[in-house]
């Protein structure tokens, strides 16, 4: 894992006049048991009658596979068990689909947990969006409340990210963030605050489409206190005003969720959370007082605009923070663009081909300088005068050919961030293998599409920047 906090970090819930309780998370009964459970960490509260460390008791333990619930749902197994209850996997035999069923613990039926359980179901029911986990039904089985939810066959964002090595394609990460922003916008549009947004509460299906889950701490925005924030959430993703119960204007209360979402985006893009600390209290203090390192410090493939968007959403003062999830989404998407080259070196002894490609590149990259050379010696001299952003080489040239030029350029330290793209009238896998071993980034066979060249330039710039960033991080 990439955070100092353990997976499924504990959630803090506290009223201003009560003590803190750290709730137990769902126990994983298999490699992806909690990941596929549509509701993830369960919650504790000051009114929980079960002492910390005591084995949770649940009526649902008596529900065996093949049992029927509500004459509709046939139990297939257990997805997870926690302090508040149990989540079962079941088959909806009327609609022929799998569902997840969450039960409250039997001994909590008459406590405040029952009200919280009902409020969780109502919060889910207020939102209808493809990026928010859906609720289907609410009922009782043997006098124990339950609700039926969408079953996501996948894993949590936390687990997915933890299993992927850097670098991860920024476009893919941005798509996940974009859709998560849409989901949070839908929650806020339903006048609801999530209050515990984090990677372990975001589920990814097989197509990596995110769904925001676990509304166990959700409240109506208009009912969320009169003066101070209730301390609720997970310290690694908790806004400073929430962590310390500060007074917050009614119009700014949803900005705590925006802060949590920005923490998730930061962690997804950089591989680590904005802050790390030895204790939960120290972590909350860092969120409240410490400056946030720019995300590009850990991922050089990120544009300055992405830095600005995330840092604004992580502002300590909610009054100056990004106001909505939609605003954060728009700023991130505007800031995320393919890197543009500042200088392109085109090397080809065919004058007509070289000039035609230069003219097209000048049209597509109007802010870039496009220089042409007719042979390998000229290419090396041009590189040494001023290293370009991208080199496009013809393979067969008099003097030094494309292989030799690639080899000589890669001996120079300045070439680490410079993609080399080979264009040739003939060639095959053997030549491309040699070129790749020498450090070439792309290979195109004539006749070429100029649009393919543009796309390859952008992709190669992004991939080489990411690989250099990872190499730099590995040597630190």
C-alpha cells in the first residue's frame, strides 16, 4: 500500500459532547470479499452497546446459503461482517440478478443504530445516478431490518490502486475521477452530504466504472447541525473544519465532501495521500496546518493546471475552497490535456516528405517551433544546439541512419525526456526491436497519416514523462 494508514482506515464519528469511537471495518472473508460488498466499512457510535474487541453478534449468522429472504432473494453467501451488521450476496429470483443485502446486527435493533441504518437506506434512495450505488428495497427478516442493494462484481478503488504499479495512464485515472465527481454531484443535488468519501468507499466494476458506496454517515444538508460540524469521517480524508468541529456556514458544508474527493484524486494520481502521520490525531493536525505538496511533485505527467485544481480543492478554509464537485471536475478536466511540444525536430533526406510533415505539425502545434534537418549529422548537431521536445527520424538516411542517430541521442542526459519517433518506408519487427532497445518510442511505416504522427507525439510525450518521473522517484 502507498499510505501509512492501514487499508480500510478507521472512521471517526463523534458529537461535540461525546467521546470518540473508532469503528471496526468489515472483515474480509476472501481476497475480494469486502471489495465486492457494495457497502464497505460499518460504523460504530457512542451508543454501541458492544465493548470494543467483543465478537459482534448478528441474527444474520443464522441465515444459511439457499435461505430465502422476502420470498424473492435466495442467499448465496456472506460478503462481509462488521460492527454494525452483515452483508450477504443473494440472487433476486424475480428479476434474475445478483444483489447485496445488508442486515443490521440483531442486538442493535433497539439502539440508535437502527435509526442510522434506516437513514443510510434513505440517503441511498434519494440518489439515482450510475456513479452512485443503487438501493432496491427495504424490509425485515425475522424482525431484523435489511436493505437490498446493487451488487458490484469488482473491487474497491483502494484495492485496485494498491495492485497497480506506477505509472498508471493518467487518462484512465482522470476518467475515474471524472465519473466520481459526477456521482458526488448527484449526491449533493439530492441535498445530501456523504461525509466519508475515500477510496475504500468507491467501487469499480469490471469496466472500471466507479460507484460511490457506503452512505452510513450521510445526512441531509439542511439537517447537518446549526453551528458546528459533527466530527465524522476518516482522518486521512477529513476536511480540517470537520476534524476540529469548526463553525461552518450552511452554504459551505458540502465543501467538506469536495475536500475528501480532492484527497482521493490526489492519492489516485500520485500513489500517496496528501498527508501521512503516525497517529490519527497527528494526521488531522497536518490536514489543518501543513501545506500540501503539489501532485506533480510525485507525478511529472500532471499539468500545472491539475496542481492548481487539486490544491484549491484542498484549501484549509472552506470559504476559499472549490465550491462544488462539478467545479472540481471542470477544473481538472480543463487542466488535463496532452503535453504539447515546444520544439519538434524532423529529420528526413526526402525534402518533400520533410516539408509536408513540418507544415502539418506547425498547423497542429502552432506554439511549437518545428525544425528540419536532412541527415543524421545535422540531427545530432541540432539536438546539441538545443534539445527538442520530440525527434522524428527517417530510418534510412545518408551518413548516419535512424538507428545510429537514436543510439547517439540516447547517450545524452538531455534526451531522457525526449521521445524519438522513427518513420520509414520499409521495416519490420526486427528493426523495431532494435530501435526499441536503443530507446525509440514509436515506429511508423510510410505512407503515414499525419494525424497518426500527432497522436503518437502526444502519447509518447505523456508516456516518457511518466516513466522519467517513476525513475526519479525510484532513486530518491
